[in-house]
């Protein structure tokens, strides 16, 4: 049994919630907490949605769960206000000047439709929870070995591409697992996605469990429900999810998800955390045996598959879109790498109330962007003129539109390179440099600071994962320096033509990347066939040729900060 499992056996991880209240009341330091509860307490704090900042001793990242990405304006406003009040860097780390791009008190929208805030002190956590309780928000099990935030379509209930609105099912499943002691101590994290839309923007193919729309005739009547995908995931052992021969009616979804969690709980590996994820169990047993194990543990009958209604992958709601409700629109705002000021997020919530109907909402997307919904068409122009919107307009360049970045070395213990500022800078620079392709709508450029794949690089057109690189600074072998760099991958996607990218080149110095990308897109523009997308071209062209194109790039340029940063 690994050390984490031993810590979880010593004390149920959810017990840490009351402990945190006590630590806060007594004003305990990190050392005093560890002296009282042992080193395993830092692992258990994840069940409260908290990660220590590591090098910034005494501070935490705190993660807010947002099932399906759905927030009321009141909830979004509270998140923004809490960030402004409690997520501020101390003077010893630069205070208001510690980040030249976003200043202080910012938040990160994640690829799991969560919100993360930094620089939180443990003494403030009970106050944050009190503010959250007032509007129905939680951080509980935002991290840790249990059910994480349940993903859904951010346009649930709005778009014609929906077969049905699955947000009520998302909420029911999230409510069942959050705080449920029976399923809060699984072998590893458990990631679910539930959607009723045809375009699978909730990414069922890379989640532990995905419920996607389907139709089935039962007793002479047609019903809408879900087909099931299991065992998807990224990181060091990427795997596309397998289909099961199961149809799940919406009213059975909670019980079905419970049965999957029970199967994982009983059969999952608790010895080696490197292979504890559910995808390894599905691979080991095979999808058919895994399905049989679920059926054995499920208290409702599960029909076999019906008609699959998923048509592909969209993953992007940026822009102004008509809702299926007549006269209403939703606006998808582009947030490069998901980071924005807490004050801006609060202003967006207030704008939703001002320009939207009583049903207006803020929706978070898996591409780290957000939507404001239920906006009458005649109000869109005024909404887009709001000060908060100026940096997040819904008509970005293709690289800004597809840019995703993880937390990186700034706050993550595993991060090897800085990501957020680099992604923002590169996206804007590439939008300016690569402008010869009029039909280039979006280039999904994803950067992870390590191999853990929080930014999902394996499913991107262009994927990066952080590395350190030894470079010769002046031609003298004795003058080598270690600089930030990255593995460079091309050609990933999910959907009907799903495929993980190929890691075409390893350990590329960061300052060589933009020239290499310029050369790649020049070659793509010259060589592509009609309608061939960039990732499709990367798959068609031999990797050796792609490497040769990249290495013909002009001499590397020194990374700089764009003028508008």
C-alpha cells in the first residue's frame, strides 16, 4: 500500500474539513499543522479543494467546483469578490506588482470548468466557505481521490445541437457524490462528464466516465438517454475511452454513476499511484468485463445500446450565438489561458444581470473561456462595450481562441516551466505573425508545465509539455546553460477522427518555438489540400519532414513581453 493510502486510512479525508476550521481559529502555521496532524494532512487538504503553493510556504490554491460550468450571476459575483478579498499576494512576493499581465487578485478558469484562486491563507478559508454557502457554491472534493467536478456542455439548454438538456443530471450526480463519505476515498481521482449535446464539448473521450446522448426504443416508445464511455484519460498513459453496451435513462444516471464508482472502489489498484486511475482498470479487465462488473453492482436494469447521437467534437463556444429561445443570444468570451482578474469576473456577473434576462447565467467552458447567456439581441452591442469585455472579446485571432495553459511552475509543485504568461504572449504574437490564412478560425495550442497534462496537450493541434533544456550560450561547451523548454507535439484531436498527437520533437528551447511555428504554417499554407485542417495536415506529413521544417526556422529570437502586456 502506498503512503497516500496509509494517510487516508489513518483518518477519513473528509474529516479534514472540520480540522481546517480548527486550524484557522487557532491561527496555526504550516509547521504547527504538520506537527499536530502529520505529513499526510497536506494530502487530505485536497478533499477541501486546497493545494499548498509549495515554494510559497503558508499559502494555498483553492478550487471551486462548478458542475457543468453553470453559475448564476450571484454565484459568479461572489467568486470574483472572494478573489479580490482573499486571493492577494503578500508584499514579499511582489504584492500588486507580482504579475505584469494580470496584476493581483486573479482567478483561473480550468479545463474542468472549475475556478482556481491563489494566495489563500488557511485562516481565511472558513470565511470563504461562509460566503460560498450563501449562494450554493463549494470547494469540497475539488481535488483529492474522489469524484471531481462533473463536466457538461456550457451551452446546456441553449443550443439547437442539443438532444436534451442534461444540466439537471449533472447537478444530481454532483450533489450525490459531493461530501459522500462512501465514495470520497477512491483509489484515485474520478472524472465524469455528462452531456445531452451532439458535439461532445464536455470531452467524454478523455474522461474516466462519459455519458453522451442516445436514443432507445423501449416497450414501443422512444426515449432519450445516454450511451456510456469509460476509461479515457491523458497524462503519462493516454487512452481514449471505450464504449459500453449500455443505455442509461436520465432517471438512472445517479445510480449508474454510483455503480461505476463502486466498481472502481472495489477493483481499482491502491498500491501504485502511477497506475491507479480507472483507465488502467478498464484496460486490464477489458471493456466487456468492466461492464459486467458495473451491471453486477447496479440496482437498476440497464438496457443495451440504442442509437448514438454524438456527431463530433466542437469544444468551442466563443462568439455571439443565437439561442433556441427566440430573440436571445449567448456570448462566448475568449480568456487566453483562462486567467482574468477577480474584479473583471465580478463585473461580468453584474453585466449578465444588467443586459440579460432573469434567466441569465455565466457558463465556464472546458477551453478556459466563459459565456454570458440569455442576452436579448438588442443588448449585445452594449454588453461588448463594457470595460471588462475589452480584453476578452468574442472575435479573437485563431491562436488566442485556441490557447489553453495549466498553472505552470508559478504555483504548481510539478510545473517545470512558466505557462500562463507565456501562452498569452505567444498567442497574441502568433495572431500577428501568422495572418496569411483567411479561413484559419482556431488553432488549439495547449501548454502543460509538466507531463501531467492538465492543459490537455495530447488532444491539441499543437501541444507542449515543459522540459528543461541545456543550450550552448556562446559556442563554448563550458558555457552551457539550462533554460526552459518543452516537448513539441502536433496533430491531436478528439471527436469522430480522434487521435492523440505525436511528440514530434523533444526538449525544444522556448525561444525557438515561434520561429518553428511560423515555418510550419508557411509549409501548411503551401501544401494543404482543400479544407484540410492543420492537425489533419500534421498527420499526413511525415514526422521527420515536420522536424526538418521546424529546424529550418530562422535563428531563435529572445522571448519578450508583448507591448500590450
